[in-house]
C-alpha cells in the first residue's frame, strides 16, 4: 500500500474517531439608544440581513436574531456569535461578529436566521456595511451610505438629500427616491423607478441598469452592461458605455440636454411628441436610421446626421463607434 493511501486511511480513521456532530447556535440581542437629529448609525452586519424601519420616537432600537446550524468533523472550537453595541458621541456603533477557530477537520454552516431589525427616526444618518446580507430600507430622510458585497439592496420611499450605494454582485432596487443618488456596482442589476434624481452618478461594470418613470439629471458610466431609460424626463443626461446597448424613451423637456457615447453598443432613442431639440449623430462603422417626420434642417451623410425638432431648445448628441443608431420621434 502506498504512503499516500496509508495517510488517507489514517485521516479517515481519525475523523471518524472524532465523530460527526451537529450543533445549533441561538443568540438574541437587543439594545435601545436615545438619539437626536444629526446622529449616525454605523452598522456592520456581515452576512446578516437588515431591515430598517422608520418610527416617530427619538430612539434607536436594534434587535439581532442569530440562528445557525453547523456540522463539524474533526477537532476544533465551537462556532459563536456576538454583537458589539457602543455609543460614541453622535454615533451608535453596532457590529456583529462570528467567531470560530478550526484546528483540524471539516466544517459546514447553514444559516437558518441571521437578521438585524432596526427601528429609528428617519432623520438618522445611516452608515451600513456588510458582506452577503440583504438590506431593506423604507421611508427614510437622513443621508444614506450603504456598502455591501453580494447582498441585495431594496430601498423604497427615500427623500434623503444624499444616497450613496456600493455593491459588488448584489442587485439594487430603488422606488420613489428624490435627491442625489450615487451607485457603484460590478455585476449586479440596478432598477430604479418613480424617482427624481437631482444629481445622479451611476457606475456599473457588467451589470444592467433600468430607470423607469424618472426625471432629473444623471451621468451613467457602464462597461459591458445595457442601459434603459423608460419614460424618462431628462434635464442633463450623460451616458458612456463600452459594449452595452442603450435604449432611451425620453419625455419632452424644455431643459433637455442629452449626450450618449458608446463603443460597440447599439443606441435606440425614442423622443416624445412635442420634443424641442437639436440633434447630432456621428458614427464610425455603425449605421444610422432616422424616423423623425417632424425634423427640419436635416443634414445627412454616410457617418453623420443632424437636424432640429420643434424650436430646437434642447440638445441631443450621439456618438457611436461600431454600434447602430436609431432615432425616432412623434410628429
């Protein structure tokens, strides 16, 4: 018998002797803090899910429920979980920590429930960071800063002057937001609806983004993902993509100022009836299709088209590398 097989057999015998054990860790924590306008919550939730609800009391209440089943084969310490609560000046710190130091063997973990429930006045400033856990936030007025890795973010009814979101692979859904919005994400999907964005900064790598029934100004920077603006009333819009497609369904706006630049992606722009704007389209190898029966002063050649709709109050500028450009408008 080879030395390798002897060693493997010895390992199996040792693990069998150590036994297979199934353990359950159950922990509950709860703390309440007095807070006032200008105070901040710093929450580090790790892999736990977070639900944040607004209430009309000048108190911050945090409840944490942790239920995990784990199995181990071999010799090692047990899994445990603690929450560090601390109030320092105007900031309340809440940090959850899992602890385990396995010396020899195998370990598997099944999270049954890992939940942070936060109730606080909506003026509280939020500083949230986590790993795989999801975050749900509704009816909030204070400034928001959320950073996560694989967790999903779900925000509804946000009237904060500033909302900053950063994620890696998680999806982000936002409904009924007004104010400044910054989103930086890699592979996740972004969907925003029924929002008024006063100063948007949207940066995605491979993920797709959709804005439906929104208005305002924003800059979009995408690599491989697609961008769709549905029934969007634009003020100042800047869009840059590499390989992703761009689909714009734009409502009429006297302050329309839209600029789109793409590499290989296709661009489709639908302008609502009554749109007043001057448009310019330039491409390298891509084709151009114009379906604008009301356009005047049209100048067209193989790689560029320009013209005017209505009085030409707004501006639409499109530049494409290899992608195809389609511009359509009502009468």
